[in-house]
C-alpha cells in the first residue's frame, strides 16, 4: 500500500525530461506495462484525466529508467488520492439529446520530440442529459509550428476518428437526423 507521506513527497519532485542515453534501468521495468495497462483500462472507462499521463509513460516501456519509476509512482499516488473522482452521466431527455464533440491540443507538449498532443471528448447532451461516450488523448504525427496549427490538426483528428463516424451512426439509429455540435 502507498502511504500519503510518500505520495506527497513524490508529487513535489519535478518531472523534467526523461534521460535518453543512460543505461539506467528502472526497478519497476518488469511490471511497468502491466501496471500501465490496468490504469489505462480504468482511464478509458471512467477517468479520461489519466489518459495523457498513462499514454506518455507507455511510450517509454521499452526504454524504462528510474525517472520513469518516479513518474509511475507519482501517477499511482494520484490515482490513489483521487479514487473518489469518476466520470458519470445522466439521461433525462428523450430523443432531443444531441451529439457534442470537443477537441483540443497542446503546442509542443512532448519535450523530446516537440510534437503536440490532440485530444477530444464526445458526449451526448441535452437540457437534462449529459452522457460521455468517448475521450481520446493521442500524440500528433506531425510537428506543428504554431498553436493554431496544432488546434487544426486536433480538430481534423477528432472529426475524422469520432465525429463523422458517430454522426452516421446517429443518423441510422434516430428518426431525425441530428447535427453534430463541434
């Protein structure tokens, strides 16, 4: 079990960039993938706030260092201290609820590659309805030169991978053809 003093001490250590050329292998390297995938399962179901941190650490599974150990410990401490937080949805409307898609990006969020991260949140909303359907955080495949460019890449990614496929599903399922609020 984790005690709160250890978690608090680990959370105060600043996580700089990960070392790239050291032969430093972290102690948690044999179980890192297993721990990350368990957290990722919970993140995809009910804790979208964990997605970026888990996916970032997952990129270092093959080159795990003691810095990764510290970051994984900090992540587990955060999960332990925020178990009461979870995503919930409620439905109070009939067929009047509409799909809403929100996209966002950070600019050069990865220190090592200078690539940005795209994210989107898809939910069904109405006057008395708010039900989350999907949330994604993914590193962009290109290096953006400005914040607006990173935002455009995120908007394109969210519309192509979630917005348009879900819109065709809603047009098939519902009697009226709802519009996608973006």
